[in-house]
C-alpha cells in the first residue's frame, strides 16, 4: 500500500543522499559488481512514466492511470528543492550548485531502482515493483538558496490549478529553506524529506508533522552531543559558540548549550551572536564579544564565504586567530565545497587565521562501506552521453560550468 511504499522509499533515499558527497573518482576499494539493466540508458523508467502523467486522474497525492484491464499504475512525482544557483549582491544569477547535480543523480537513481525493483544497492527494494503499484517521476526545482523563492515554488506547485502537482518533496539542503517550505507542504498535505537540513527546529512534529529527516538533527540527539563529547575528549572546559542569529544558528547554539549541561563532565558554554547579513562593524562587534569571554576554543556556525573571510580576518586582527593559542572549528554549514576551494594568499591575515581550523561535517558514508561503494559505482555508471543529456534536460538552465555534472 501507499504507506509501505513511502517507508521503503524513505529507507532508500536515506542512503541515496550520500550522492551529494560523491565525485566521479572511483572508490578506492574493490566492490561487488553492480547489475545494470539493458535499457538504452540507466534512468529509462523515469521518462517512460513521466509521459503517463498526461492520461492520469488525480487521487489524493498521486496520479492514477487506469489501464482498462483492471490494473492501475499510481504515479508519484517527486519535487526536489535544491540550490543550483544564487543571486549575488548585484542581482545577477550565478552558478553555485553545492553538489545539487550529484544529489539529483542519486535521487533519480533511487527512483529508477524503485520503479524497476533493482535491489543491487538496497536489498529491501528488490522486486518492490511486483509488490507496489507506485512508480516515481521527478521534477527538479532550484531554490536559489533563498527561503522566499523556495516558499513561492512550494505554493505554486501545490496550488489547486497546478499541472505539476507532486506527491512529495525532497529537500531542501539548507535548514533555512526546509523550515519555511515544510510549513507550506505540511499544511497542504505533502510529505517532505530533508536530506541535509539539520536544524533542531525541525524536530517539532507539532509544527512540522509531515517533515522527515534523513540526517541526524543538530539537537540533543544529533550533532551537539558528539560535538561536546569531542571537546571533552580534548580536555576543553570552556567553549564559546559563535552563531548567526537566525533559526538555524539559534537552534544549533541552544542544542549545544543543552548538550553541555547534560554532559557527565562540565563544559561551560557561552554564546555570541552575529547578524546573518553581516557588516564589517557587526563582525568586529561579534569578534570583540568572543575575545571578551577569554575562551580559547571557538565553535562557529556561519554560512560560507559571505561570513568566513571577513570574520577570520577580523579575528586575526584582534589576536584570537592564527596565534597558535586559539582553536576554531566550524559547522558544516560553512560548506565543504567552499573549504576545499578556498584560495589563500600566503602569509596574508586570512592565510594565518585559517591555519589549523577544523570542520565537523555529517557525511553519508566513506569509502570501504559496502553500500556507499556500490552507490559510488552506480553514480559513475551514469557518466554516459544518454544519461547526462537526460539529467541536463531536467536541471536548471544555468549550468554552463564545465564541472557541473561532476
């Protein structure tokens, strides 16, 4: 039935979101051979079932196709909410996919495996196409990493006169997007699965009754507990948490405070706020607030390059970074892709301030895990002309980056 299909789908997507962190580099270790279909291209079931939506009748959240012989196919269109680009300070759209093309490939592969009952990666869905009448299609949406634009998209897709009504939403990545879109999708009766949204605010099932999390929360049972445990293992007794004063940052800071209070060994935590749309003056004030605590260990919850460069340059200027005495660790909302692409001029203030920083990031798996390695190879199998053309036909048009599908 529909509920059972959703439960199995959620299990599969829980594994498939690791595609966000997979590149086209082959897995280091040998893995079992993946059984591929003989289709012209691997994702062939998706366009096949997409064409059937035209002749379907809407029933609740699914499109029903009656074949006239007593059999039916239930079509579920998955609407993804992922950031492929953003608008810069001049209002110009710039490509910044944050791994969304790879995540899309993983989601489409999951849907195709479900449609065809391919259990080569997740054994629980082997033969599911014989037990469940649901078939999945996909519609890809760009959130622009912007909550307001994302809400507008969710409203438009779920309006009564929408011709592209989904049965469920996947995404977004950022908690700032998921917390607002899942209010809309929940009120309108659509489940939403968040792959990378870790805000503890989303733990509130009374406010987000149809939101499903596919990654541990930053709350007391998620990132905050191992974070405090890590600092305790280093013998740290005093910690300052720098966080942006928006839903994600505030919830994360509160969860860290709670985890510290409940830990077996006391860790005193002080919080310092920084405005989300920071200015040089507001950053200077925030750094001064950190300095006044006298604490040497700083955990920072900030957002990418828009904060990092100015923050760390100011921290160096005020003598609390790059001095060999202060330790800075960042949450993964800094952006793994940003940290890897950060280019520093040797011996600059930012270079010195960045020496020795750390990041705590949740990942879907690592090489050597059998399921992860199988998924890695399956994603690599999509590196063929037919599948890449199909993917590009679904992705937003701002994809002129030659590395877009890596």
